[in-house]
C-alpha cells in the first residue's frame, strides 16, 4: 500500500520532554539495583512486616554471638535496630543476587556506625570462596556512636563477594555500608553506573518517580512515634531526605524492605544528571492497586497537602527557605526546577479521588501557580472508572491526566488511533505507564507502532513513559520490564531498544501522512525472531540464549542447529554441546533467525561470560 507524505503540512509539535522514564521501586529497582549500595539490609531493619520470610539478620550470617537489638541505645529514633556484636565475633553480608560484585582495581568505600564501651578494633574483610578480594582493613573504635570509614581496592573481580566485620571487643554496629567509589557522575550516596548510564542513554525528557502503587497504597498509615514507629507502606518524601542514617526504612508495597537510601534528593539529582525534568508523584489519600479506601480524616489530608507544598519548596525554594535549606544542606543550593507534579495513582474510587485531588490542586495553584498538577484516570484504559475519572477531570478543567495500561501486542496495534479522537479542548494526556505484555520482539514492534500514534497526537499526548523501568532478575514482582539486571550486568529488552529509538530521535514536528489502507492487525504477529544488542560481543564468549525458565532455545527449539541462526558480523560462530553459542571476538551482536519458525512466545534471556581483562 501507499503512504502519502505532506512535507509542507503542519503536524503537531513534539516537545523535547515528550518521552521520559518511570522509575518505581519495584523488582528491587532501588536497593540491590540503581542505588549503588552493595550491602543488603545494612541497618538490620528487615522485618516480617516487610515480608514473611524476613528477619533483622536477613542476608547476614553470624560468627560467634550477635543479636539485633531495638532499645534506647539505638543510633537514632528512625533507625530502630542495631547489632550487638560479642567480643571476638563477626557478621558477614552476602549482598544481592550471587553476592557482592567487585571489580579488580576499583575502589570501594566501607563505612559503619559503631559504639563501644572500651576501645577496640574492627577488622573488615572482603572475600569470596576462593579467597581475599582486597587487603583487610582494621578500624580502631571507641566510645559513643560514631561513623568509621575505610577504603578497599579490589585485587580480583568477583560476583560472589562477602563483607565481614569482626570485632575484638563487644560493639554495637549500624549502617554497615560498602559503596563503589565509581558511581554515576561520581555522586556521593550515588547510583550504579551501568544502570544509570543505560537510562541516561535513553535521553529521557522526564523522570516520573517514585511510583506507582508504591505511592498511594497504605497512604493512610502513619509512621511516627505516636504509632509506635510501626512500618506502613505509605511513601512520604520527608522520610527519604537528610543523612542516610537518619532516614526511616519502610515496608515496600512490592514485598521487600526499602532503605530510602535512594530518596527524593537523589531522585531530583538523578533527573538533573540525565538532563530530564523531575516529575514526582504524591499520594492523594485514596488507595488503588487492589485497595479501595479514601481518607475521611481532614487533618491527615491537610498534612499531606502541606507535605506537597513543602516538597515544591524542597525542589524549588531558595536556600534560605525551610525546605530549600534542607536541599542546600544535602549539597544542592540551586533549585531543581520542578514544573510538574502528579497527585495520585490508579485510584479505583474516581469521585473520592477527584474531591481530594481538587484540594491538593487548589493549595498548589494558590502558592505555586506555575506548577502543573497532574490528575489520574484510574487503573484501566476504558470502562466506568476511567470514564467517570475523565468526565470529572474534563469538568474540573484539569491541565493533564495520567493514563496507564498494560495490554496485549494486538491491543497496541489495534489502538494506534486511540488519541486521534481525544477532545483537543480537554486536559492533556500524560501516558505515565504502558507496555505490551511481554519482553519479546513482537512486543517491541507493537509498542513502536503504537508510539507512532502517540507522536501523531503529540498536541494532546504531552508525556509518555514505558513501565516498569527496571527489574533485578532474581527479585521480580512484575514483568515485562524495560531494563533487566543482576549484581554484575544489565541488559535492555526489545522494548528498551524501541524506547531508545524514539527517545533519542524526537522530532520537532509531525509530518502529516496518510496510508492508502489500514493493515490487518487482527491476527498474531509472525515472522523471524530478531534479537539485537544482546551482548557487546567483542568482550564476551559463551553466549547462551535461553527462555525465561532457563531452557536453552537452541537445543530445545532449534535442535542445536546453528545454521538456523545468522549473525550480522564476521568472526566465527558455532553451537557448543547443543547448548550455547560460541562467538569469537569479531562476532557482531545482532542475531536473527534465518528461517521463519512457527510463532511462539519467546522470552529471550541472554547470558554471556565476560572475558578476562575485558
Ligand atoms: O508499573 C507497575 C505498576 O503498574 C504500578 O505500580 C502501578 O501504577 C500499575 O498498576
């Protein structure tokens, strides 16, 4: 069929900020992910309140005697637990995934808060099963709580490191930390470089954070002295700023503990470092995500509205203002330039949500008329809740509405025209979360097709972000995800490549076009299975292509026959033991099936062993 393009035509303008990322602390995206801390459960706060399988010593093993204590001797009111270590005893941390990852020649900063009655020595070691990974450090400790530091230089690369702290005398320990010196943009309390760089490579126009369901669920619970410092699932930005040892930890909605080491200051800083607009989301005091509650407590609502105003002051206020001073004290006297804020996420009760949203909006507009307050449309792409939410948003003259949907690839193909008929006089759309339901090539293709529809309607769809952004392969609560990782590597899905293609090639204006016919999108997508940028091959061998459950696709589905696969570069290429592909240094990193296998859902996982010295 024919596509007719009108080069002189005036299509919609596309803002540089149109495509962004949505970071939610789901799938261990923060601790054990983007937040570069290598010690898991560093402040001994894991609890069955986070997850039935957790205890304060999760990820620690004890040699000798040690007990987690919660009493008046604690480091501070927010950091409830500490470890009482017996004389001559030790504790060892196993990190995330297979262990603590260290790279030969790289430096690692150890720190600990300690309290002792008499002078003593802490011996800190980094080892794996093979032996020492760095020269042991001795730290002299004495007296009341104080922070002690030491630096390691790794003598060997390992994915299975263990950090051990041994004490000569009795000692209380808290905030046992090991940080790579080499963080993204060398920021202190910073971010894991490969993951941050992978996100930065998308050139995001905005960063939406910190959720998702993380934001609104449990938002009516409190975390205060009055409530006995019980954990609650509500994410409140004030818990996440200031010195890390004074930040609360919390039960994460997704079933683990979150340290808040990656908190609001770090989110704003990250958005700035990747050149993106920060877009925080605060709870509207109406739950969603399987919960149907709305607060009837005016004092609680008032406090959250005030917290929202304080958040804007934290981001934009002068360094002399109350919250601007906190920001400046953390190292950023200049404002972060916040222009948009989201209130609420996927509320199931549209009327209750909108009544409370209006109060947030009125308060923000009265004090900060230049800030865009973004509303919500509930959890679905259509239906009664969605229609009611949109009607209220339209009648209320809202600036922008956040929509979310996760659907089949067919749905994305069939709904390319979704926004063609949206009311041009109504609220703008923030497509805050979307993905077609898998990480296969066909999903990327369907998303790309759908994104042409977003772009064609850039006059109404002002912002769009795929979701979720990150997943640690060993702690998955939600799939598909854009970027996958473990403790030593990260890799983009087909969806990542599609996002990157669009995000790094944002045009200024849509060039109007017309197709002579509409393709038939009623059936499944068929064709060759393509897989690209799956390893920077020059540095790898033993490349394996497996399905999600670890089954080798080559042996199971292609009978170990390498001739059914081609790769785009030179070099040698063979199937080893019917199990995996062996490439040499010259082999390129694009893999496409030579034939046209019967369609099947492939969730391709690629593993490669990094060659020594590369
Ligand atoms: O992106 C994962 C979840 O999907 C988000 O937390 C929520 O907003 C949506 O339901």
